[in-house]
């Protein structure tokens, strides 16, 4: 074990809080700050941990060091997404770690007169590990950000197909906005699951908020109705506006086997359900 390399690693560890604080102060100066004190302290602890790992890497097993740096990059990448830190700002922080550590090493070399071989060995160990941090951080940032976007999109899509229970066995599905092929498939999936979950026996599908419908969407909608019928759910289409009805007729689409009403209010009134709503 190179005693100079070990001594340099120990010096980094001894000054890890100081180095971590330098990162924190730089981020604050540049307007990059966690939204609350808990997250701020968590980031400070992680920064201290990274400098601890850098110091230990100068005399530790390389495989163990690589694992530590990869894990550190992963958790810090997720944390950056959670505090809404942009990828550019986050990667700039990674650059800062490298700058601070080599500025510190440069000062230590001057004070202790380490030879060039010691410095070159330190660079050969630490720089590849910091590269792994950047890689792990970037992958984790993108993956976790995409995961959150997927969750948000799924929640939004589910809200766009709201099956609302009116009575114990009657529900309504109000559709608003254009229906493309993707959304029509989503309607099928959610409508079937919700009707089973809520034990709906009669579902009113209200189309008063749908501006246009094409052949593909109409066919998918018919498949939804057919699937619901197979589950024992009676379906009533309501709110089909004149221009929408004309389009359906022009396309030669035949909606047989279920009832149609001019409006949801009319349909509920005809079935004597208004007093139960």
C-alpha cells in the first residue's frame, strides 16, 4: 500500500465536511437549493458521504469502490428529480465535485510535497469512479423522471374516463373531448374494470362532450358496448349531438342492441332514476 496515497485519502476524509459545505454554498450561490430543510440536510449528508468514498477509494478494493459510487449516483439522481432539479444543473453539480477534489489535492501536494506518481495514481483511481457516478446519476435521473411521468399520465388518463356510480347498480361514464384510438382503448379497459369493481348493471355513456367521432373510434366504442353486454351490463348512449349522429350515419355505423337517448337527463327521467340520484 502506497503510504502517500493512503495519507492523501485520509486527508480528503478529514476535510469531507468542508468539501461538502463548499458544494452546498456553491449551489446556494447559483440559486440551486432544496425546497425544505430535511432535503437540504439529506443532500449535505450525501455530499459528505461521496467525499468519504473518494478518500477511501485511494486505498480500498476497486470493485467495492465502484459499487459504492454507482449506488451513490443512483440515489442522488432520484433525489434530483424529487426536488425538481434540472438535469443540466444536476450534472453541473457532478462537475463541481471533480473540481473541488482536485483543487484540494493540488493544495495538499504543495503542502506535503507528494511526488507526481502519487498524484497520477490518485487521478487514475478517482476520475473513472467519478465518471461512473455521472453515468449512474444520469441513468437514474432519466429513469425515475420517466417513471413519475408515466404515473402522472396514468392518473390523468384514468381521470379522463370517470365511471361514476349513480345508484347501487347504475353508473354513468361522461366522455369529454376528442376520442382517439389510444383513448378509446383506454375507455374499454377502465370501463370494464370499473363496472366489475362497482358491480354496475346499467351504464349510461354520455357523449355530449365529444366533438367528433371517426370510423375507428366508433368501432372501438361499439366493442366497449359489446364487451359490457357480455359482462351483463346494459348500456345506454346519451348526448349524441346532431352533427355526431350525422357522422355516424354517414359512416354507416350501426349501433344495435342498446338504447339511445337525446340527453342524460332524459334517459334518467325515462327510467325513473332521477329520484334516486
